[in-house]
C-alpha cells in the first residue's frame, strides 16, 4: 500500500515530467502574481538565460523578473505589457495571439484562467510556442500565391484554367479577356465548345485526340474565334494541373496572327527572291561565261601579241648580235648600240605589260627557294652600274644583319627592287642612289624585311604620290617624253610586294629626292648545307666550241629570219644544225636520224611544237633526246604546256645568245641521249 508521502512525491514527479516534456514554454501564476509552476522550455522559447538555481526555488516568487525579460525581447513592448495587464485585470478573459520578437522570431501565446471546483479564480496559465517556421512558411506561401496571381493576371499571353472533364473555364486572366473580347462573367462556368472559340472543329478534334493519347504538355497552332467572330491565329500550349483536387488544364495562348501574316508575306518575298536569285544567277552565269571568254580572249590576245612582237624583235636583236660579231666600224658600232637599245626598250615594255597582266589574272605563282638578300642587291647594282656610271652616280648598299636560310622568290624580289632602282637611276641627275634593307620583324617562322631605294633625284609632289602605284601612271606624264617608260614598274612592284605578304609606298620631297619602299615576309628555311665554291672560268660559248664541236642539233622554226639567225648562232659555236619549218618536218627528221638536242618553236603551221614534241616522245628510240622550247609566248602556262608535252626546257624570245648557249651546254653536258 502506497503511503501518503509516497503519493505526493509521485504527483510532484509526474507534474515535473509533464512540464519538462511539453513543447511549449509554460508559466503558471496565482491570483497574486506569484509563480506556482514554470518549466525549462519557458526560458528556451523566450531566449532568456536559465536561472542558476533549481526551478523549484522560483516557486512562490513574483513573475515580475520574467515579465521584464520578456519585455526586453518583444518587438512592441508597450502593446505586449498593455495586453498582459488587461488579462490580469480581467480574470474571465482568455487570449491566443502572436508575439513578434526583436530577433525576428514569432511566438504564439495562449493564456487561460485557472479556477477551483467552486469557480473561484485561482490564477492564470501562460503557454508560449515558437511558431517562426510556421509563420515564415505561411508568408512564403502567401508571397508565392501573390506572385502567381500577379504573373497570372499581368502576363501578355492569354491564360485559362479549365476542367479536364468538360473543358469548363474556371479562371482566365485579363489578357484572355482582351484577346477574345469576352467579359469575365461570360466566360467563367462555360466551355470553349459552348462559346465556339475553336474556329476549326478539326483543330479541336486533333487537340482532344492528342490530349487523350499523350496526357502531357501539348503545344499546337490553331485558329480561334473572338466574341465578334474575328478569327485569329494562336500558339496554344496546355499543361495538366490540379485545382482543389479537381483535374484541370492550364492553357497559354499567344496571338501570332501578325507573325503568320508576316510569315506569309515573307514566304511570298522568299518565292520572289528565289525567282530573282535564279534570274540573277543565270545572268551572273552568263556574265561569268562572258568574263571567262573575255579572259581567254585576253590571254590569247596577249599571247599572240607577245608572239607577233617578239618574233620580229628576235630577228632585230639576233641580227644585231650577228652583225656585231662580224666586225664594225666605230660609227656602225654606235648605230648598232642605238638599235639594240631601242630593241631592249621595246622588250622591257612588252615584259612589263605581260608581267602586270599575269599578276592581275592570278597566273603569277611565287617560287620558294633559299635566297641571299645580299646577292639580290649585288645583282641589281651590277645591272644598273653602267647606267649609273654614265651619269656619275654613286650606287651603294646598306643591309642589316639578316638570318640565314631565308625562303622566298628571288626572281620576284629582284624584279620588285630593280623596278625601284632603275627609276631612281633614271630620275637622278647628280648624287647617288642607296639600296637599303632593314629587318623589321624576326621570329622562328620567318622575317619581315623592308627594302628601300633612296635617291637624290628630282622628287615628287605630295599630291602625285597616291597615284604613282597605279598602272600607266607617272608623277607627271610629261616625264614620259623626257625619261621614257610606261608607268608600269611601280604598279608591278606594289603587286609583287602584296603577293609576298607586304605593302609598298613612297615618300618624297621635290628637288631633294625620294625614298621608295616595300615590305615582304620571308619564311625561315632549314639550315643549308654549305655549297662548294666554284668559279666559272670559261664561258658557255667557249665550252661548246672546245668540248661539243660537231654535235648535231635540230632547229624547228617556221619564221625564216629567226631560223637563219638561230642557225648562225649555233654554227658559230661549232655545232651542226639541221632545220625544219614545222612540226611535221621535224618529226620526219627525227625518224630519219638521231639528234643530240632539238630546239622547238611552239607556234607553227601544219603541226605546232607541242604536238611535235608528243609525237617525238612516242617514238621508241627518241624518248630521251632533250627538247627545248624556243618561243615568243612568255606566260607561265606556256612553260607548263611545254613541259606537259614532253619538252625539257624553255627559252623565251627574243633569244639572248648567252642564255641560248648556256641552256644548250647544260643539256649537252647531261650526256648523250639513250
């Protein structure tokens, strides 16, 4: 049997366990405001430091310290204190309210009255619970709903919520009303079928079928009807959702009528544009064919012009060479010098015109070989030294230290520099000309060089500089009568520089001189193996006479004077020469006997040189006889056609005797034909 004392201890222990296990902070006071019960949770909820003494020692003390601690923590202490006093003043009142704290938390307060069995007021119980998470969740939900409502109502697209079964409108936004021109009360509670919003029943049927099969988000394009009957195009997307547990659809419709009209207009324009493109393409094709035909005609004209001018020029220069070898009086030598000078001038003009034509036609191909810039400068000075000495001009060279083994086109580089230097000598009456090379950039890939030609000549007005590099232009066209020239040299140099990755320009002061410059980009090549240093002590002409006397050559040339001149040149170096007037005669000669070398013109009647070369190569025992083209056609494609036909080398007319002898010697030294 449990004693009375044991029962009191049990109730006390149970009371304390219930208080400490409660989720709320609990404070109970009697009618006089003394604490009769309090738990640890009370201090935790309020964020009040727990007392150092056991809680039982707080019993029968006034709750004023707890109230003061609470007032220090609430966001509105005056309102809180007033409410507490009201509740103490009126024992009949109960209270449930929320208390915002300064630290951002929110407490829920529940205050209830304690009465005895006879109804007498015994005191008041206070319960406090931290509901911050609940309040924040509620606020977040409220904010979310507000944002949704704002987005729903303010979006420019037409939004509608309809029931899945029946398609009855539950909610629509203002944009939906604006687009369809219905009032809200005319829409809500009715279906699209009742209102006739689908303009085409087929569209609605397709939508229903897709919705039944796919049961997911749909997107389609359809026509819809407004209240006044106007039809508009809309892009219509639908997503399933639930509203208060009812399956619904959220539809978003965008009016794309203007887009459709624009697309239709664009399609018409596209069709028209395609028609115009086809017509323009046909025109361009015809223009391209005409341009290609004109290009072919131009090339043919230049080739024919080259042939027709070089052929008689070859006779002039060749005959001059033979006359000079026969011995002349001083007066005859002077006259022949003028004749040869005129021929050389004419040849230079032809070469310049053809060179510019090749570059503009894209037929100029840069070579790539190891070059020595110093050698190119020496060559240019050597070619101009005689002219410079005649005018008492000093030619000098200034070169920066350059990397070895540079790769480029030495011929193009020399020609570009020679054009500048020749002009400098031509237009300078006193002083000198400096050829200068500066290293602008250098890296592992290569270098950028700047070539300059500085003279002390007549100078050029500033307003004339921009047009100098235009073909057929000179600073003052009256200079042509005084100094000669075609005005092509600078244009050629500019184009050559651009092909070599650079630019060209000039600066000048009238009366003081000019500086013409161009830049080029040259690649770095692999280290070159040292070449043996040899010196040619005997000319090609002398070598032919001494070592190859009596060798038999076949000369194929249709022009009688050129045939005679070439024959005499070759016989002068002790070579035996047979002649043929066309390719057919040449083929017959080759069939009848073996030759050590064949010189073949390209343009001839009956059978041209190319066909003759092919036929000779087809003969079983004549496949290795050297065939050298000797032609007045000077284009690169002419050289290519010669090589493709089976020829071995190429000599351009007018024939330079030294070049002719050197070429013949080189092929005779290669050994007798097999």
